[in-house]
């Protein structure tokens, strides 16, 4: 299996979980119809509302939102990356958690967002107020590739992607809710840099427009190859982008320029 | 001193050291006339010929090429970054060495290129055949800023720039001899990514066109601010680019989005 089609779903999620699930189902179906074997949803695809409500709407990984995706994955025989959901964490603030659903409904180990978006830009954000950070770097072997997890603000931390690549990742997943203010100066550069410096594919699925969180997201979801070439890029509209990944490129690029083996620090 | 003008010199260096020195002198003078306080020359500004001749043309850091720059620095009262030279290394292969010359002629600690360009792309390069790698990360406090050294292929290794920034660098120096084949897909993305993810200025001075090394260099020297904005960018011609660095931007960007303090791996 040398060439695999994949998709990124770009959404404007609201605080209505049912509505978000219906939209996700429509786009997962579209991805399946386009012969995609893997589809990535954006960060907080299932719910975007006022951050202080996160603890209230959080679910366990085995809760209804992921169960919904498990049904879709089985129905369409497709790998579905649950961009991320607010994951119930006992009495503490929830995690921001990504999980991959296999076509048989099985789940990967959950990845809990490590770097939280605490910043004064774009109106101010304090993700850590209603979110617990994770601490574990997670990859998942899915047979024809090994995917490495990350979420949104993580993209500013190259050390995470070095670890993912060293652990064997060939495809980085970056579900995101990138702000429309930091998007133009930073999004494309950082997504492409992670691909180039680690010689990995990247599938980056972003929120877009005015979401239920009350601020504007950047859109411009991207699929990039290990040479840094942009295979597909969305505009600002909701929808899917797809691309064919030539998996031989991983070996080809790494043999020509063995960056990993040249690391000295 | 809040705003400082700086320059990057773009050259097509040959294997004629005298000619290269004359060109460098002309552009350092231009930078001084443009009120620049610091000027960066490209990698191997002083000699670019067949790689196997490197051991023969190598000089000590205190040799004639750097002495020439010391005179220029004193004459124009300007900081001059000697992109890099082939540095004599006893009986071993030379280092690829960068050094900063102060306006009083004093020299920084030399930075010896850590990551050597051994690759099959762009006709094949095996820098390590005629070059010894360095192993030490080097910064230099020059009063109004702390600069962090790197050279060309280093730009593919984000871990180096993390160390430079952690050690206090606010301006990354990237003298380069980037190939015209890897330039279009990689150069601008990587240079901007190092600025954005570390919230540092970058001054990247590249070789351009058909140099004495016998292959085409990319040009497109760049000066970038800590938000990733491109303040100046060259085309393919020889010459200088200049930009005013608002040094307050370092604090401003880092306060708004404290990426360094968010590092968790």
C-alpha cells in the first residue's frame, strides 16, 4: 500500500454537540466517498462554547462523542482522528484529548494536549484555567503508517515533533483551533516547518470562522508532505480537503537527506 | 538604544580571496553608510572553490581574512559577523567557523558549525569529507543584544535554536550557502520558523547564484522579527539588505505569548 488518500475536516463548531456530530458525520462520509483511509477532525470538533463550561460538558474518552465516531469508523471502514474533546478528569479540570478510532472501532491511547494556550494575544486566552495539561508523548502504529499526536498550540514546540519522529512517527496529526490573528503570520510556516525538519507528513485540521467559543478561527487546514510541499490547503469555508500520500516519500526524502541521523545536540 | 539597523550581505563568492575581500569591504562600507550597527556576511564569504581544496586554503581565526574584517570593523565602528571561514585545525580537516568582530576589533568565541551538510540532494554534498564538525553552542553578548550563532544546514535543527534562546539569544545569525534546489521549498519556512518559535530576530545572509563551489546558491537573504514578520528579503542579486530592529519587540512578543515558559518537554 504505497499511496493512501487522507482527509482533514474543517469546521465551525458550536456549543451544540448534536449539530457538531451531524456535521462531522457528513464530512466523514464525504472522506470515505473520496476513498480516504484516514480523516482528521479539528480540535474540539464536538463542542466549542464558553471555556468556563468545559468542565460541565466534558466526557470520558469512552463517552457518547467518541462512541459516535466509533460507529462512523466502523460504518465507513475508515480511521477517524477525534481532533480533540474535553475529557472528564475526575474532580479536576478536563484534559484536551485526542484519540484515533480504528476501522474496527478500537481506540488508540489518548493523547492529552501538553502545551496549553495561555496568552494575551487575540483577545487573551487562558486555556489552563479550564484544562489540565497532559504529559505523555503518544504515537500509534496503524499498519501502513505510524501517526504522532499533537494539538494546536503544540505546533510551537518543535521538541514535541522531534520526539514523535524519533519514536517512529511518519504522519503528524495537528487538529487545531488556531486564532485568525496568529494564523496569517504563523500557521502555515509552523505546519510546514514541522514537516520539513522531521521529514514527516502533516495533516492539520483547523476550526474556521466564528465558532461557539466567541472568537474567530483561522481555517486553512493543510496536508503537507515530508519535503514540505503543501498537498492540499483549505480556505476559510467549512468542508474537507483530501490528498494522496505517497508513503514512499518518507524513505526517499530521509535517504536523500538523513536529517535525523545528523542530529548532534 | 531601542532601534538598531542591521544588514545582511549577499555574495557570489569565488575562489579568489582577494576579490571576495574587496567585495565584502564594499558592502560593509555600504552597511555603515546606512547607519547599520551590525552586518552579517554569508557562509564561506572569503573563499568558495572546490571543496577538496578547503584544507589548503584554511586559516586560523586570527589569520588574514579575519584580520581584514577587524580593520573594517574598526574603520566603520560596526559589528561584523564573519559568516564563516574554513578554519585551520592542525593536521585534521578544517572547521567551518563563524566569529563576530567587535567595533574595537575584538573577537567573539568562534562558533564551529555543528551540523554538516551530507546529502544526496542538489547534486550531492558531503561536507564532512573536508570539514570537522564543532560541538559547542555559542552566544555573544554585544551590549544591546545577545546574538546566537548558527550556519546554514544548522537551520534544520530546531534544538540548536532552543538552546541559543534558552541561553539568552535575542538575535539568531544564519550565514548560509543554501542550494538553489532546497531553497524554494525550505529556506524561507525554516528561517521564519526559528524566529517565530523562539521569538527571536533572525539575520540570514546567503550566498547567491553560481559560486566558485560550482553549484547554484539560493540567495534570498532575510531579516525577520520575533513575530516572524519578514523585515527585509533579497532577491538573487549580490548586495545588502537592511532593516531596523525594534528591540522592544523581544519583550513585547514574549510577554504576550510566553512560549519559552510554556515548554514542558
